[in-house]
């Protein structure tokens, strides 16, 4: 009976070591994911900033074109 209990305890210790190692491995993986996740967010923010600047240039250009057309229409209607 004591031998059986001893074997169970040895098996439980082995399982516990495997469990601890698995948890350490998961922590390392989560740390890697967290680091790469931050890099992904920064890359997306940079792309959004670039797109925003491009859209601002487009809006400024179109506003200028509308202004020119309004000026030409005003000249035509006053003739």
C-alpha cells in the first residue's frame, strides 16, 4: 500500500513539473505575442497617419478647385 502511494506521489510530482514547464512556455509565448502586438499597433498607427495626411492634401486641392470654379462662375454671372 505504501509503495502504491509513493508511486502516485512520484507521478504527481512529475505531472507538476510538466505543468510548471508548460506554464513557463506559455508565459514566454504571451510575452512574444505582446511585444509583436505592440509593433503591429504602431505600424497601423503610422499607416493611418500617412493616409490621413494624404486625405488632407486631397481635401485642400479640392477646396482650391471649388474656389476657382466659384470665382469663374461669379465672373460669368456678373458679365
